[in-house]
C-alpha cells in the first residue's frame, strides 16, 4: 500500500546555507518542516525533531510518519 502524499511548491520559506549537506544536493525543506512541526504541536500532536535522510526530511507525528521532501524547481 502506497503512503498518502501531498506535494507543496512554495517560495515562502528560505533555503538555509548548506541545508542540503545533510540530505542530498538540491533537497530542501528544513524551514517548511519546522513550520509544519509548530503547527502540529499547536494542534496538540506529539512531534519529534526533524531527521535528515538522503532523500529528504522525516518527522514522526505521534504514531504516524510524516515525510517532508523539498526540491528546488
């Protein structure tokens, strides 16, 4: 079974210097991930810190996994 996916393209979040050194070249989304985390916490969810992976960023929200991946388009 494929996980649910949501694709978001925005220019509201900056790319931090050397952000893609923890993932892969041109894989971004750290600021968006932190913003999203704060919103989930505001809704009462338990949310772990971001975990950088080579394909993007992952965040665990209570018992579900939320994958956050960004690429410069």
